[in-house]
C-alpha cells in the first residue's frame, strides 16, 4: 500500500512540473518570441512540414526536423538569434532567446489569418438580421 501511495504521489508531483503547449498565431508582418532554456529542447509544432528554416546564427542553436516539428536547443546560455520558417508560400518569424525560467516547451504555431477569419465569421454569425 505504501508503494502505491509513493508511486501516485510521484506521478502527481511530476504533473505539477508539466507545462502546457502555447499556441501562437502569427502573420508575416510580426515576430513571435521563443523562450528557450539551456540544456532543454523546445518544439515548434507547425501545421505542415516546413519548406525551409533559416536561423540567423546557426552556431548558437541546434535545429532538428521531425515531420511537421522544428526542434530547437540552445548551445549557449547567452544565445540569441532570429529564426524564419517558410511554409504555405509564406514565412513565420521568431526571436530566439535563452531564459533561466518560464521557458517554452511546446509552441503550436498557427496562421494568424485563420484566427482573424474565424473571429470575423464569429462576429457575422452573432449579428441579427434586421
């Protein structure tokens, strides 16, 4: 019984450290921020496989590709750069910075135009015809 309680308490304790994915809606005229932590990887999850990824200073970051995801790991505690991801014939831009706490683990990248379109449709459906 004590073993079961120990396992349950460890499991519940580990859940308190889990972070939720952050959703970022971007347009081509704005930059998103990615808060990285030294020794930890951060995943940018994209709606489709990127056509190309360009890092301003690729010597400071490890960048790997897994299907639709771009996995970024800083190689220095003082690393800063920008990153551009090309897909859909457009690009998404990010400022990469290393922080000591409150870092991102998973970022779900979405097209800001889709969010604007949904908001616009939602406002139309809420209006009453006169």
